[in-house]
C-alpha cells in the first residue's frame, strides 16, 4: 500500500505540473489578446492591466520551475517522466518570454496612442499576424495537453506564415514612412510590435517542439520541417 500511495502521489505531482503550465498558458493567451486590443483601440486601462499582469506570469514561471526541481530531487524521474519535466521547464520559459512580448506590445501601444498620429486601420496585417501567433500558441498548448506530436508538427510549419506577415508589415511601414516622414516614430514602434508578434510565433513553435520531445524522445530543434513531420508521424 505504501508503494501504491507513493506512486499515486507522484502521478498527482506530475499532473499538477501539467495543469500549472496550462493555467499559465491561459494567462499568457489573455495577455496577447489584451495587448493587441490595446494596439487597435488604445484602451489605457487594458494597457495597464497587461503590464501589471506580467508579474503574475513571472510568478507562474518561478513556481513551476521550483516544482520541477523538487520533483527531480525527490523522485529522481527517468525516461518519459524526466523528458516531461525537462520540457515543462523549457515551456514555462517560453511562456514567460511570450508574456514579455505582450507587455512590450502594450507599452508600444501606449506610446503610439499618446502621440495620436497613427492611422492604425492601415495596419490590419499586424492584427492578422497576431491572430496567427495566438492560434499557434493555443494549438501548441492543446497539443501539450493531449501530448499530440502530429498536431505539434503542424504548428511548426505555421511559423513560416508569421515570418511572411512580418516581412509584409515591414514593406508597408517603409512606404508609410516615405509618404509622411512625420510618422517615422510611430512606424518604428509598430516595427517593434510586429517583431514581438514574430517572436511570439517563435516561442509557440518552441513549445510545439517540446511536445514532440516529450512524446518521441527526439530533439527536433533546428531541424527541417519535413524531417520534423516525419519524426512526429513515425
């Protein structure tokens, strides 16, 4: 009975870790949505909320990392359990960095709207890129929850779409600045926002790679998408 009890407690510890990652992911998703809405509409209360909530994101990272360390020391996990814990530690780092990017978008949005010169309707591509990045994150978290390597591989391919959108936004902004040099400051801030969105996509891709590592035991970082897909489906 004692061994069975210890095994059950160990399973509960791992499930608590996984639940914490998904809770943190939900908060980070909300951060991105809030930051992009702030960019579109200039809601100062929303900007303040996104910036303030960054502290909550950081708290999740510290707590989950601490829990990972305790489980490793106490349980000395091996094989798939060890992969899960290592991947969780990396995943929460990516989620924390996504939170940083959301805060950056909120801060840039505040400066843009305080200046009050931008016609942001011209930058629908920014919102579209953000929708892709948010979808990638949501799918990555879902793949993590279900430990679905095939879905994780499909997310990695979507990162190409984010890069394409970023280049399109840059071309738009160059035209914008050439047409009216007074908009250069605002345009540069939008560049930072677009770059933050691209980075969110990168971090979502990293999480998807971690899912494949958990399931397949293979490190697919810096690997061609076609190879990743074969590994995930194999």
